[in-house]
């Protein structure tokens, strides 16, 4: 099923998403919440993925970003027993809407609330990241692992999603930014941030919003590659946990060093 889901994700990208890139009309975009855009590409991609995933695994449930936007009560299904698909039909909608990259199509499978498998397709780069619990992480068919060596905090580079952070936390990180080598600008696409941690393009990424479809595939991909994804109190990310705040790093030592360097003991 790993290859079949990967093929389905690519189908959504190639037949729905890419044909609409830089070709949207004003009527193709609207706000589902203030500052939160949705396009016909999101909606059509989710429809294709939902139908395809239910065919691949009869009796499963699909929880998609756009379906939850229409009916928030659907989110409770991720706590149910049995297999549940999480679908982000177009991660990085803001980028896509304004003709920028990156953007991704993502899916994850959970069973009884636990992550089982995840798929991330960086659409314009055609870069597919896949993970299966206990079987490793794969990028474009090659097995990948994160860096395992300890690195001084002053040599670490990573992204921080400053836009959504509480004001006090954002101010603390800004004041302590010199404790790391660089705080990189957000790519506004979790589907790009997670593979960049695994590949070594960056050492860490700090998120505030942690909606399950945004993070489930990337968390499993990072873990299977040897990295960590933990809440700011050090507990492991659980897809059914609604708390905000998530620090992702290439290895546990980097996680601890970045946590201390940017947040100290205040949060």
C-alpha cells in the first residue's frame, strides 16, 4: 500500500494541483477563516485523495483539512479506533495562491491514534518523502537518516514560525536569536520544512500551530530518520494531542540545545 498511496498523492499533484498553479482566478480562492485561504485546488485534491484512500482501505476513515474546515466535529475521528487517514490536500496554500513555492500534498495513516505511515510530495520539485513505522524513512526511493553528531548551538540553523507564536515567546526568541547560527525564514510549508531537517538543509524547525494533517507525515518521517519531534515540555508529539508548540530537530542533542538556546527556562 505504500507505493499505491504514493501514486495517489502524485496523481492529485499532477492532475489537480499543478494544472492550476499560477492559473487561479479570483473566484477560485476564498477565506475559510480570517487570513486562512482555500482554493479549488485544495478542494479538488482532497476529493480525489479521499475517494482513492477509501478504495485502497475499505472501512477506513478520512479526516481532511477542508472537510474539517466545513465540519469541525470531524476532527474527533482521529481519536477513534481503527484506521484513519489524515489528508492535507495542498500544504502551503498561501504560497500556491500567490504563485510561489514550495507547496506539497501530504497524507498519513494512523491506527488507534498512533502514526503508521506518512507521505509528503513537494510538488514542484517532485520530491517524495515516505515513512513507515519501524521501517525507516525514504526520500525519492533512497533511505535517509538525520545527522547524529552533537553540534554547538552557535553552529545550528533552523526555521521558526514566528507569525503564530504568542507575543511573549516571539520576543524571547528574537532576543535570544544570537545563541544559534541563524534563524531562517519560514517556508510557509511544513511539507518542505520536515524534509529539510532530515536532509540537513536545516537543523531544526519550531512550529506553534500543530494541526494533525500538517504534522503527522513529517513527524513520522523525521522520527524514522533518527530525528525528534517534541512538545516544548519535552514530551513526544502525539497526533491526538491538541496542544500547540512543537520543536523538531535532527537528533535529541540538537533538540535540547535549541530548546535551551531559544527559550531558556521561561517556557
